[in-house]
C-alpha cells in the first residue's frame, strides 16, 4: 500500500515515542479520554509467505503460580496454571491501495489443583489482539474497517446480582466470563502537516452466563481528532467524542457521554519526552435503574476533568524509564461511574544483549458513584520481569506481580501474588 510521506513521517515519530513494555503482566494505564482512537494491531514481522499472503505464527507456553485466582478477600483459591497458546497473523496486500490483516490469539488454561475450574468456558480465551482489519487508501485518505473480539474469564472484581431486585447475591464469584467486541470504521486524512482522524464504532460487552446478564451492554461512539506537527519535535492535537451506552437490563443506568480536550507530544531533548493531555467529560445518566434504589444510591450526573501526563527519559543506551500521572473515568458494572486516579513508574534495563529487566510500580485510588456496592478503593500494584533471548526464535520471560487492594465495599479487598514463566517461539 503506497502511503503519503506525511503518514510515513508520523509513523516514524510514533515508533520513536513508543512507551515502555508492560512489565510482568502489569496492566497498561487506562486511556484518559474516549476520543483516543482504537489502535491497529501491529505485528513485528512475518515468518513465511503463502501465495500472496504473509503469515506470522508464534507459539507460547506459560506456567503460572497464583495464590488468589478469584481475587477473593475471604476464600482465595491457590493453584498452578498451565497456559499454552498460539498467535496467528496474516497480511494480504491485495494491491497498492488495499490491504487485509487478520490476527488471532488463543490461550488455554489448565488448573492443576482446582479441577472444577477446568470447564471449557473457563479455559479457552481470545486475546485482545484478535482482529480482522481491511484498509483502503484513496489519495490522501485512509479508511480502515475492523472487528476486534476478546473473551476473558478472570474474576475482575465482579459480583453476582439478582436482575429482579438488584441485590448482590454473591460478592465473591470464582470467575467472570464475558465477550468484548468492537466493530468500527476509521479514517485518516492528510492535509499538509495536519492529520484529521475519525472513528465510528460499536462496542458490545456480553456474558454468556445468566448470573452476569446485568453487565450486557452496547456502546455507540463517534470520535474526531485533529493533530498537527508544529515542529520536528512537537506535535499537538485536539479530540472530541460522543457516546451512547445502553444496558440490556434495568440494573444499571444508560448514559450519554461527551468529551473533548487537547494534548501535546513533545520531544524536549534527544533523551527526554513529554506527553500531556487533558479532557473535559460530561456524563449524563438516566435514572430509574435498580442501582438508584440501593442503600448507596447513584449519582446521575458527572462533570469532571481527566488527564494523562507521561514523562520519559532515556538515561543511556541500556536504561530508560518513565513516570505517568493520570485520571480516567469508566462506566461501571456496579455503579454509574468510577473515577480512577493513579501514578506509575516503570523502567527497562538491558542488562546484557540477550537479557532485559522490566519493572513497574503504581498506586491508584478509585471513587465510585455509589450503586450496588460503592467500591471505593486504594490499590498498590508492582511487577518485575526478565526477558531472556534463548535463541533467534525462542524467548523466555520470568515475572512476578503483586496487587494489594483495600476497598470500602464488603468482600472487595484482596491481595494477590503471581509468579510466571513464559516461553515464546516465533516460527
């Protein structure tokens, strides 16, 4: 696909400004604003050619010890989990203007002690990089149609709710199975040094289990971003978005959301970079759902600012690190909204040409709008991992993660330790 020179320049800048790798399964920081567009799944390389198509295949095998699989405060489940998986990618350059990409990530979990967890619905997962994407280039405009699907089954601080009364009937379920699917279209338009990008999408969250039916919802989103490189080392932009969120059941309230704000990406020196963005958010929730009638009630309106400030530093050719300060808002499964404030430090250290050490430590505070359980909490999370290149195609990752959550809600506090050895073979 032939791309405009502006597109190539922006891609190179984005690669140079990429953030550190996520350490030891520490989740990435949340997006500070809904107007940030869904990112395309990218693969590092492809293994072989099949006719006109490039194919990439990566096999993996993990062994994990987890002392609290179900993130429980009172009845933690401890086990060793075997996690084989495969990642498959296909790229078909149909012609110089059209490109088809398919990515599939599958993982299988087998519990050695808790055999009752070895159920199909609690073992086969679709990873977040599972996506089908079709791109078309028309002069200076790129269109992308995509569908991204994920299936996960971790407990994720979930509760079981009676859909008739709204009462929490289980505050400590062992697993929370759900699908997440995003179907959308994106476009990028290059006009000189200015890039216009837009997205129309629908996101569906669906649980196949009746006990979690109250979380089922769909969200329609329209977003527009304008960015311009004011200098070789300084880019600024403005984003705006509008979303509607509709739940299948009247346990949670439906909502309309509006967000807009600016951001900058500044490479201050050759070794220091700053990304900063702020957004105004207006969340308008309907009333009348069961969350309104609980002992905690629920706020129907939310106007607040969110932000992300990321300062990165390349100390030398083997060590780089960054600090992030952020606030994000999410529509909750147990309340209208959660406001999350956090700070995180992370680093990457190339100890030897074949060995890299990654680390991260962070602290978060979350404030709930009320709802079913009023889950206000403080949370510490830190992780450390070592990636070792064992051969041209084989890598090993040895990692540890610790989470300590202290919640005001009953049965929502927990501690969790995870040790993991993960092997990856790139065919």
